[in-house]
């Protein structure tokens, strides 16, 4: 493996960055961390120009009266912008720091690593008169069909200011990574994604894992200046939120997702097989609860995507012994040493259980 395979495909402009011990502590405690100024100004200017140029159908990002309501993508989708977000030295150095080189941009599980195009997502204001409410439910990344396994972290990077919590920023539940981790410690067999088809999540969706846990915070919608980012732990419950009707700011963000490279490579052995290798279909889903609409904010609920899952490992399958399905008591076991500093080095093996 070369260095680019670890963190990105090349080296773009800008300085490298490292998180301070206090920032690492905050990330560990909250599952989310604001990283102001991740994107150098010259890169930001270039990206903004490319985003403006990519808009089609008469949409002008500087003219709100040309904006359609809600999520927007030009005909044919957003192109790859240059430089590629994954190549920013600031991002690469942080990813190197938090993963000690073990994390790579998430690519289709079981396939050789290839350079990845970050997801661009634009959320324009809702239609006039639309009442805005905060999302009531979210999801965990890493369980889409064909992509599952070893998902570690993601960055949401703002290309335009989001000055208000009603401006369409990524919504997340602080400390939900710890609540979700506690759930999977009790139900390690469901970490393969089968939790989605098991109660309480099957009926109550992801919020069922957070409800009644006083340590989980109320939903927060990300704000920040253009060029700012947030780092999220992969077990942080999150979702897109609506950009309030009447807002004059487009929510324009790119997302960089990282998986554990070794777990990703193990995936072909464990990606949705049934015992004899035949596809397995999840049981029919129960009707959606009245307080649990299919679509939350601007983002389609994960139900559609997950409905195409084709199978999970049966209990006792040897694939379950792979790292990919390990739910370590130390949530940071597969992370870098910078996140495992609370014990002296001689004791590190004790927490790696
Ligand atoms: O658009 C957003 O802010 C959220 C995106 C999201 O939930 C995801 O990419 O998993």
C-alpha cells in the first residue's frame, strides 16, 4: 500500500493540519468536531467557481430567485472538483493522525482501492410557506448495499457559509456514537447491518437506539463558514436537514468518507452472503410509524437504500471473526494512537480486547 492509498490519491494545495489533544478529546467525547478553516482560501475560491459553473437549468447560486426548492443537483449530477477534497494536505494529515495510516477513502467493499470522488450535496431553501422542523431521526453510514463494512469516519466540508442552524447543515446527535456503541456491544451480531432489520430499529428506526439515553444530546444542525468542516465518528447518528424557506444561503457541502482499509479488503468474504452464498431477502418492513415519515428534511430516509440489502452472515459464520464485525469494548481500538493515549503504552494491549 502506498501513502496515497491510505488517505487520498495525490497531494493538493494547502498546509497539513493536526488536531490538538483537546480537539481529539472533544471528538472522542462528542463524536463530532468542528474543524474551522480546513479548506485553504484559494482552493475554496476554485471550488466555488466550479460549483457555480456546474449548475444547470438556469440555476445561479448567487441569485436565490433562480433556485428550485430543496436538494439540488445539475442534470447529470455534480462533477468531480479540482483539487479533489481527498487530496487536501490538511485533510490527509488529520486522517493520517486519527487512523495512523489505516484509513482510506471508502470505496466499494471487496474491490481494489481506487481514487474516490467526494459526494457533493446542495440543499437550497424549502418552498415558501414550508414550516421547518429539525429532523427527528437519522442514520448511520456504512450500511448501503455493496459498500458495507469497516466504516470509520466522515467529514462534512462547507463550500458556502451556513450561518444559521436552520440553514440546511448536517444534523447530528451529539454523543450518539457512544450510545450506538453501547447497543452494538450488547448486540455484536447485529453490527453487520442486520440491526436495521431487527427490533427496535426495524420499527423505531435509529432514534430507537438513542431514546431514553440521557447522555445523548438534542439534535444539532451544523453551521460554519465556507471552508470549515466537521469530523464525525462513523457511529454518530446524522442526516441532512432542511434549509429554511426564505434563506438566502445555499447549503453546499462535500463529504469525505473513510473506512478501515484492512476491513474493507476483508469485505468480499462477508458482503451479504447467505450460508450457501445465495442471496437473502430481508423480511417485509412494518408500516412506517406516523411520527416516522419516510422522508426527513431533504434527505430520503435510509429505508429505500437498505431495502436492497441481500443478506447477512448467519451466527457462527467464520466471517464474523474478521475485524470487520468486531465490536471492541474500546471504541478506539482500530483508530490511531493519538486517540488511545489515556493508558500508558505498556497497558495498551489491555484495552485492545
Ligand atoms: O447532506 C447532509 O448534510 C447529510 C448527508 C448524509 O446524511 C450522508 O451523506 O450520509
